[in-house]
C-alpha cells in the first residue's frame, strides 16, 4: 500500500498521509490478515434463519387473534362420543302438544341439530320451526339455574325446598285443603301416571289443564255431532283428514298449513296432492277467511268472508248440496225446511263474493264426494264446526278420516268456571298450594280470573325453565330440565307411542319436572333422577308392550323403541261415526257483524308465547307479513285508508274494558273492518330477547266473543304515534303502477293453471321465450359432479322451515330488530312473497331463494382479492379468511343472496348475548363462525357434501349426488327441495331441469343459475287468473 | 366594432414588475396568519376531527355504523370516493391538457388547481381503503408475492381502481412538485428565518435559476404534462368501470367512461372556481387570477355541464332503445321512484343551473357564478348518489329492494372529507405560493418577445 505521494492538496494532507491517502475506500482483495476464525461463529445460513425466526416471533407476538380458544380433549372419553363424529338419537319433542318424533344430532355430547324422525308415522320425518329452534332454548344463558325462594329469587338448595314442600303438602292433606296443579295439555301417558301418583299421595290435589290457544270448540262440536262414539274413538277429540287423498278442500278460517292441527303433517300430505307429475291427483283448495293466512296464500280460490258470516256460508252450501239431491245423506225435514232461506246468489251479493266461485265450490264438493272435505278453523265457534261436520257427512268426507290416527285426550281442559272457582277458593285461603307445572297462568289466563290476587293468599310453586310472569309472583321457583335433558313419552294419536330420551346431562342444577312430583309424592326428599324413567318403563311394560304384540322380551322391546323413538300399535279399524242430528239445533244461532271484528291468531312460531325468548324464532319472518320481532294489527288497506292509518301508525283497539294500542299493518286480502292480531307477544320478565316484544292481545280473551278468539263490535280508532315495524321485505303498494306485478313481468315468478298445462305442456317456455344468450368467453364445462338444486313451487307453501333449518345448521347469527329494519338480516335462505291483483283479492306467489351457485357467477369476477371462486363441482365458494369486505360481490349479485356481517353480530346483538359461555355450545362445529365484515351466503351445505364424500370413501362406494341432503331439503315438509348431481341423468335435479315447467331466475343475464324452479300451477277452473 | 383577432389580451392585468410579482405571491406565506385564517382553520379542522372520529368508530365497530344495507352495499362511502376523485380532475386538466394546448390563462390558476387535485385524491383515497370492512387487510389489494401464493383478481375493476388512483396520485404529485421547484428556490432566496430557509433549500433541490436548469425544467414539465394528460381521461374512466363492468341495471352502461370524465371536469372546475373566488379576494390576486380567467372556467363548466346533460338524456334513450325492461325500469325509477328527489336535485343542479352561463353577465358576476358553482358540486355529488344508491336499492328482484338512509356517521364522514380537503387547502395557502411565480412572470406584459408590437 505504500505508494509514493503524487498528489497532495494541502500541507496537511502531504504530511498526514495516514488519515487521507492511505485509507482506500475498498480493499483490493482478501488480504493475508483475513482470518475466518475471528469472525462470528454464526453462518450466513444460520443468521438468516435467526432473522426470519425472530421476525416470525415478533409477528406472532403482535397477533392477538380474538377468536382464539383452546381445544381440550376428553380426560375420560365417553364410549359413544368420538371427536369429530356426530351421534344421532331418536326422541320426542315435547315443546307443544303435537309431540313430533325427532332425531337429535349431537357432536361431542352436545345437541346441535334437530330434524324429524322418519320412522314417526305422524310427522313423517319433519318437524316445525319450534322443534328446530329448541336447541337455542337449551343453551339459553337466561335459563333458571338453581331453585329459588320468594320474589327476590334467593337461591336455595333442592333438598330444603323439597322437605319444606312435602311438609306443606302433608299439612294440606290433613287440613283437607286443596293442592291445585295447573298444567297445559297432557299428551304423555306416563306424565298422567305421575300426576296420578301425586294425587294418590295427596288426595286433595287436583289437576287443571288449560291451553291459551286450543281447539276447544272443535272438540266440543265433535262431541256434540258424534255423541255415540265407539271403539277406539271413544277417547278421540277429533279426527284428522288424510289430506293426501283429498281432491277438494274447503278451509274455513283455518290455517291448517300454518299452525292448526298437525300442520307439519298437513303440509306434507297437502303437497303430495300438488305434484305436477300426478295431475289427476292435483287438489283444489278453497279458502274462506277474514284474516290472511298461509293457507289462504296457497289457495286456488280465496273468499273474503268475515267470521260472522261463516255459519251462513256453510248453511248456504248445505242448502245448495241438498237442493241437488245427490247426497245419500238425508237431512231431517225440519232442518231442511229452514235451509230454503239460503241461496247462493243472495249470499254472494250480500257479502261481495262472486256467486260463480261458490257455484264452483258446490259443484266440486259434490263431484268429488268421498274425496273432498271441509276443515273448520280452531278459532271458529262450535256452531260452525257442527255445520262443517254436517257438510263432511253429506260429501262423505269420512272416507278421508284418518281413523288410525285420531287424536287422544288425556285430560279434558278445565273450563273457565273450574279455574275461577279454584282461584276463588284460593283467594279465600282454602287452597294450600298452586303448583304451576311448566305453565304460566299469569300471562295465559285472562286477567279477570284474578290469579295474581289469589297468589298472595296461597303458596305458589312454579316449575319452569325460564323466568316468566308467574315466576315473579311465586313463592318457590324450581328450575326444570329442558326437553333435550328429559325423559318422557307421548301418545298424541291413538296408535302411536313415542319415547323421549335425554341427549345431554342437565347443564344446570335442574330436575326432571315429573320426577320432582314423584319425589314429593314419595314423602321423602331423596332425589333420584331414575324415578320417572322407572315409571315410564313401568307404564310401557304394562300398557304398551302387551299391545305391541312383540315376540321379544320387554328389555329388547324397550331398547328397540328407544332406538327408533316411536312404536306404532295397529289398532282395529274403527267403526264409522254416526252423526247426531240433535246437534243441528245449535245452528239456529245468528251472528251480526257490528263495527270491527277482532281475530286473535295463534302465532305460527311462538305458540302462546313460550318461545319469545328464542332469537331465531323472533327473527324468522312471519310467513304472511314477513314481519320480525313484533306482532301487529293486520288490517285491510281500504279500511286503513278510511281510518287514515298509514303502515305502522298506532291504532287503538277497544272491546269492553280492554284497550290495546298496536301498530297497524296494511295486509292485502284482509276482510274489510277486520283486524287480526297474533297472540303470544308483549311478554314480561322473560329476559333480554323476549321481554316487551310486540303487543299483548291476550287480555281480550274472554267469554263475550263469538268464540274465544273472535270478537265482533270492537272499536278501532286511529291512535297517536308511529311505530317502526321491521319487515324483511319492503312493502309496495299494489296501486303503484310501475312496480305492480314486476315479479310476473320480469319472469321471476312464472305461473300457470293446470288447464293450461294440460292443453299445452310447454306453455311456459312459449310464454317466456328467450333468445339464447351467448358468451364471448369460453365456458367452463363441468364434467364430473356438479351440484344443483331444484325447488317445486307447487309443493312449497312458504312455511319458512327451510330458513330455520338453515339458521341452525349454518350458525346464522341473530341480528336484532334494528338491523332487520335496516335490511341486514343474515338468513342465507329466504322466502320471497309477491302480491298481484288487487289489494282486496290479492294473488300471492311465494318463492324460496338461496344462492344459485351460478356457473357464470357475477360475484366472482368483481372480487379484487379472489375471496369468492368456483369449485370444480360447480359450487360458488366463499373464502371467509380472504374476504376484505368490499361488498362488491353483493352489489353484483342479481338475486341479492349474499349477506354481509355489518357488525360482529355475535357481539353486537343484545349486548353480546351470543358471546355468553353456554351459547358457544350451540354452534355447528363443521361450519365456520363468521367474523365481522365478511361476506357470507348459502354454501349448498358444503359440510354435508364433504361428510357424504368421506362416508363414501370410507365405505369404498361411488359417491352419488343423492348421498347428500342439504339442511333445508331435510327440513322441508313439502318435499319441495331436491338437491344432487345435475350431471347424473338419473338424479331428481337433472330430471327437473328437463321438465316443461322448469325455469331458472334471470336467464337473460346468462348467469347459468344452478337453482331451478318448477312453475306453480293453480288449479282453477277454465277462467283466467285475472278473473278470479 | 372591430376586433383584432390576432391580438391576445394579456392574462395578467396591469404591468407588475418581476419583483412585485415575487412580493405579491409570496406575501401570504411570509406574514403571520390572521384571525380570519385561524377561524377558518378551526372550522375545517373541527370538521376533520368529526370525520376522523366517525371513521375511527366505524373502524372499531364495523360498517354497520353506516346506513348501508343488503341491497345497497355501497352508498356514501363510494359516492364520496367518486366525488372527490372527480374534484381532482380539474387540476390535472388545467396543468397538463391546457398546458399542451398553450392556454396561457391557465398560469394564474394552475398551481392552485394542481394542489387541489392532490388534496382531493388524498381525500378520495381514504374511502376505498376504509369502505372495506377489514381495512387492516387492504394490503391484499396489491399484487405482491407471498408465501400463500395468493394473487389478486385482475378481472376486478376495484383492482384497476387501485392502480389507476395510485398512478394518478403519484404523477400528479410529481407534476405539482416539479412546477414548485423554481418557486421553492425563490422562496429560499427570500427567506430570512433559518428554519424556513433550510426547508425551502431542501425542496428546491439546489435550483439556481440557471439556463440549463430552465431548459431541463421546461422539458421535464412538457414530458410530465404529456404523461399526465392520458391520466386525466383514464382515471375516471376506470372509476366508471367499477359500475360499467358490473351487471346491475343503471350501472352496466357503455356511456359511463366519457360521461364520468366530463362530469369530473365539470365538478372539478366548479370547485376550483369556488375556492379561487375566495383566494383572489383575500390575497388581492385579482389582477393575476382575473375575471377573464374565471369566465373561461365558467365556459368550460357550461360545456361539460351540457355533456353531462347529454349523457343523462342518452341514458334514457338507450334504456328505451335497448328494449330491456330492467333497464327501462331503472331509469323510470330514477326519475319517478323512491329516489326521485335526489334525481331532480341532480338534474336541476347539473343541467338547468349551468345554463345561466350562456349569459356573459352572469359568467362575469362573482356572486352568481359562485352560487352556480356550489350548485354544480351539490349536483355532481348527487349524480354519484343517484347512480350508486338508486340503482342498488331497486334491482332485479323486487323482494330484496330496500331504501337507504344515511346515518350520523355517514354524514359525519362526508363533512370530515370536506374538513380534510379544506384543511389541506388552508395549510397549502400559508406555506406554498398558490400561484406559480415563475410561470406568471412568463406571461406578464413584455416578458416574451413578440412580433405583434404595439403593446409595450
């Protein structure tokens, strides 16, 4: 390096060579001084590894993934619980007196899904929305967890309370004071036996059964019409019709497809007669009603008729049938002579109904004698039921009677007088205790009965799952097991016995309600949860086993029943019933329509209010109004106009001393000057979800009406104020010209008549002839499996069961009223409802819609981050983790089926209700719980597809499309949904696509939808739709 | 009356000397802000704070704080985005296109318009970033190699937006800065405070007003102008693709690209005109930003306003001509449906009011042109609202229709966007020369050799 200085700038640099010239910027090469040993021992490779590991650690430390939870494996694994594999248990749903057979799916020991039990002969593999939703009740954090004392709910242990109460009952027995047990309908023979045991132990005990909404008048009329009952029907209260064999059905104010009778079975049977491939069996449904019901929406002919005129209507029909002298059934002369006053023309003119429609009806009833029937609604007074029974005799509807499955009756309902007498005695201090056995009399009984006053004069013991109006006036509140934690049995239809078994140990310190009674009856406070099971077994051994004719021993029989959940005991065929003409005397009654008529409806989802705390059901759109989180007064738009009442404006309804301020809802198809209000709302003390939701119409129930549920002479005036109603569908006025009938003009809903289809099978394709769109892109061909769905609009009645089943299966969050009002409900499936025609006589079309999984999905190409893409088997998939939430896909979705998590709805809804511990058990572990700002939509139940694929692989079979059933498909009682591999020519979906009546939505966009519809056929006479 | 067509009137009134120009233009940056300025800043920064608060709350709880609902997935968020991007168009148009066309009158307003472009694009840029529900994942919108081998979707117009807007912002910012360099040098030379001197020195990049510097500068400015010119057209074209590429009736329209560009220039000019009216008054720039200049801007607004009006009419014609019932419905619904009020606000503000500019008197009357300018901006905001919200709220299936109502947060964020924009404008006024000193010097009387004579 020693160079001769050749250049220097200053003296300094000349002399101080070391600091300037000697320092060269870069070393020329590696010199001898370079010694690798002096370097750090860390190799470059190692260094890079450390850096990357360090970065990764730092990154990990920064991550705080909020949904992170630990998974802990079993310490002692129960034999039957295999992680990741579901178990299925057959049981019985005891949430309502229909007692459907159910199959409960459990994962890791916790129930996550309920579907109908296919072996059950009554509900035929289907169950209702309540049955589907009861899982939420099981995990509801507001369930009562410990027994308590007094209105302050001081926690107490069971033993102390048991001892105290046993002493109380013993004293009551010795004092000869009554012990009143209030209960709802009994449909379980073992439960009845348990009551008997209790009554035997304490002879002063008395059982009162009552229902807030029941078919009392129908039963009474049945008893009057057929007073000399025989054989198995001796205990029958009424006999259901075999609707699958009916050709003509006349429904009178009866929502038999919505909530009356065994509506799940009814839907199933009715839809069997709506098969486009069996046109000769196609039924015709006439509905005469004042309120708009689901049944009315599905009718072929709908007559608007106020309930006061129902009796006249039936007598007109009776007179018309009698006048034709075709019936073998002879009417008594004095009655026949009275009928002369009735004729169709006069009746039609008076009530603004087309006489032709009634003519058609009478013709149809006569022509189809033996395969037609009249169904009268539970709301109607007994006289109408008697008249309906008479017509049924005349048209030989007994052919359709399902005698094998006539309804049982374990306990006659207590009359109003029984109850008021008992409460009177209680007020006088003569009743030692009132036991509310899973009943809620403060809410359910009319206020005038004075239950609340009586409760201060006696000891009130309430057995309940939840707090309710009664628990707040009770001295003891005892928590009971949920349906899914309980043993039980049921016998609702004479030859069907079903068993209920617990599928999860009680989550809290709760007890089986019957066992509580039995312990009290034993006189010793030693609880044993087997005590009721033993009683059931006992009953089955003594009563059911001998009748079953089973060759095996009882244990085998018992376990097979437990496995199947149900056993059917074939009884001897019952004799025909003989009509009792004395009953006709009641038909002299006349009803006058005065002022407004009030109809009190049974809510299709909540029943009489037990389920108001269930968010799923609150948010399920009402099948008619599409209203959520409220009830309303349905009122005809014309009447509302007269009153000057807009949608959501308050009206004041008053009858006698009762007044109710409730928002009005313009409902097309309502009879004029009639309002209909759903029962079961306006509950108090039922937790955050259900309290103060809607308006309570139950105080109106009294004995002054035409029946318990129909009141004439009600005053309705415009009230002050406006109320926000949250519907899932915007309400368009039918008068607004340019939006009118858009669903028909756009071919979204395509309909025709049976006539049209018979004469020109491909009329639909002719009517909606479309050019063949072509694409400038090359189209992906799906050669392997390709998933597709088909929906039969003839079968679908719009019951919303598919929506509910989807909610449960796919962990759909409840969003609350404010969010629904803003159009943010998260349901992946929805049932659209459209009106055409006039507001007075609307024609209703319904259409369930889920993601179409279009081949050319418009959502896919607009996502900037490829968060939604197509699978090789034709599914439009959503990658939640990749979604950044631009909402562009939803904007570009022509059917608007995409749902956006505007909030973390689990946190947002009801102050984090969903984030409470017990509710995390609710979710289906196979389906991701979506976080905030993520788009979601129907996946065609991809978890079920994957499960089917796995099963097929495991079994070494070919995987077929029919191996997979989606949640909505399984739940649909009408069997309107088919799902499968459209590339398999044998599959239902492939066949339906080729059907003349099949169409898919918005073909003109060339989206190539994979959900096809079979157009609905209306079974009208030859006149056109518009002329109905 | 004889008019000398060859005689070009001077764009700068009077005969200021170079020194006077320097003095005059740099004055606002050299005196302490007065009370009025502070009040103005307090108002705009309060609005900004309101917007920021609403944005933070939205970020914390989710998009649900806004009024967006199921059919109406985009509303104020994207309306604001398109509106602000539109505002940004005037700047580049003035600085690039008018520069290439040798329109000398642009010199007085170019700097300011360019600044507004930058601020408007900054304001606009917030919306696409924040409208996604999970803004912490915005990085995924950029194509970068990653271990998950996840790539962006090049068929999505939203992705094109990302490129278009970021390119536009970058080029506009460079263009603006380039133009500022000689002025930075002038400011540096004038600065007496050390702190200011250092800052201006850094930004002036060692500019010494040398001949070579000027040569390079002019060439670079020309190249950048050429580069920015297509961007003026491309950015709003691509923004319009967000709608035109979708299948929604009312969005799926081929007229959108030219219509959006015309609309953007329209609103951009209105905004520049509005702000400049204040600036020239407050800082006594009347002779630099002359009434003639304002009149020319009004003429451009009249022209672009009619283009927009033509597009409105043409949309209706095409909807009818297409024979598609969905298209027809959407346009009838716009005019007479649930959002008819918004539609008629749009039509009256954008088509009817600008017609007053046919009158020379109105074109030259400051209060009237200001009012019309405000109307144009309101109208153009509503144009985006009508396109986005009314089309979404009533689409294919009547069952899923719903009405959109903005919430407090929507309005707060809208106000906040104005707060951000005007705060930036106010800061700009006090720190940088709002008129290009160098360029103005080039267009005053006698600065250029001329053969026409007679004027000096």
